[in-house]
């Protein structure tokens, strides 16, 4: 019987979803890892056998050799994808990537919009065009993964339309952006597959993006992401594939984080150790990574909120970054802070250590 394992961040992102996904990939090496929200803005770090990789355009099983699948709810950027493919190849990781035909494609014009729009900069952005891509696809100027294998002339006309949509009028300037974009598209062997591709796997690992508290419907607007970061999309896909055995992995660091602007409870400066490999450092668009104490009421809120979208057979709590705090983390006290939603922790919780 098919089984799904869904990895979800309980906070504002940066909880450790990548290393949790890698852990599950190690336990289930015949799986496929599925991204069901977000896109090339992810920075999911995995270290294995002296190799380190930051997964963005590939799912976090790639370094371990598992194939990736990006759903229709994701965005892809061909140039970023190509660059990461070269990195993975050099590290002997898997570059097998299958993409749903209706996944949304980010263009150079979307990246320009993200990096130059004053509202984006005020609210917070990774500067990789994800939010602009999602908003543009609500207009008539859509671009999907299936368009990447359309005749070049048709694709070119769609790209020109997107340029006009953002106010680009100079033909030479437009072509300067389009021509290298078309070149990199031609260098990739696109595997465009609908959800029937997933039927060949008995175990599916769903890797979330960001965290529940950044969800477009439930975060504190306007500092939210343009995606459903709850289990909503993953659970919908499980229903389409008739998967009933669903296990949840809710992830949090042993302290709170938030990258960029927006409301955050219990914020304060923390002195961390063993932090040399932190991926989420200062970004000129996203700004600083902020820290704070865990807010147990907020964690319970996130857990109950996600329970409105998914009906799992088992729930697990994963706590990461335990080696970054000076004091010993008291799991028994943590367990008492949560209500009866969990009942008890999974075996992974107390043994799970930071892997980067």
C-alpha cells in the first residue's frame, strides 16, 4: 500500500525541513521527493559524507540520489535549475527532475520585478522572482512548464508578452533577456510528467517550503509568502493518488527564527554555537535572520491549523539545531507544553541532531 510522509515547518521557515527530508530519504531510499509549494527560493541544506548542498530547484533527496518532482503548485527558474544541476553533478547527486505540466515558470522579467518593486522590498522578498511569478500567473500572461517544450517561436512570443506586462518596451533590451533564457532552456532535457508518474513509487516524501506561519491565507499580512505552506497541497495530491497512509513530520528548531520583516513573538538576540554552516545569513533583499525563544502557544496554533487540512495516520515532532544552544534541551518539559494533539513524540524527536 502506498505511503506518504509529509514534512512541514511549524514556524516562519528555516526550521530544518531539508535535513528532515534527507533523513527520511536515507530511511526510504526507493522514494521520490516531492516539492508541493514554493520554488527556487528554497535554501534547504544537506550535508552527507563531506558533501554539502543547498537544495533549491531540486528536492532535498537529490544529494542522496533520489529523484525530485515539482508539482503544479511550484515555480521553476530554468537558469537557476541549470546552475544547480551542474553543482549536483559535480557532487554525484541525482539530477533526475520531473515537473508537472502546470508548474509555473519564472522569467528574468519576474526576477527584475521582485528586485525592483518597492512593495516587495518593504514586505520582504528573496529576490528570486517567486512572488512575481505567482501574481503574474493570475493575469493572462501565464507561463507553464509545458510551454518549455512548445515550439520556440511560440515560447518567444509568450516571453515578449511577459516583458510588455512588466513595462519593458525596448526590443533590444527584451532580447537581451530572452535570448540567453531560451539558450539555457534548450540545454535542459525537460521531463514534463503529470501525477501519474508518481504511481510507480510506493513511498512518497513531500517536502514543504517555508513554514505554516508564512502561509498566504494564515500568516500576518502583508509579510507572507505567495503559497500554501500548510499540508493543503500535499494532502490534495494524496487524495488524487488514493493514498490513505499519511505520516506527518512537523519540524521546529529548538529556538525560533524569522528571515526578514514581519511580526515575530518572543524575539531576542541569541548566542548560538556550532553555527558556521548556517545557510540563512544576511540577504540584500530578505535582510537578516532573526531569533527568539520558542512560543509554545504559537506552535500549538500552527499544529491545530494544519490539522484542518490533513488527516494523517501518525504525527511526529522533529526538533533540530539542538547543538546550537548552551543549555540542555528539556524534551519532557517540551512534551508537557503541547496539548493532546500529539499524545507522544516519535522516536526520531529525541535522537534527531543537527546534521550541518
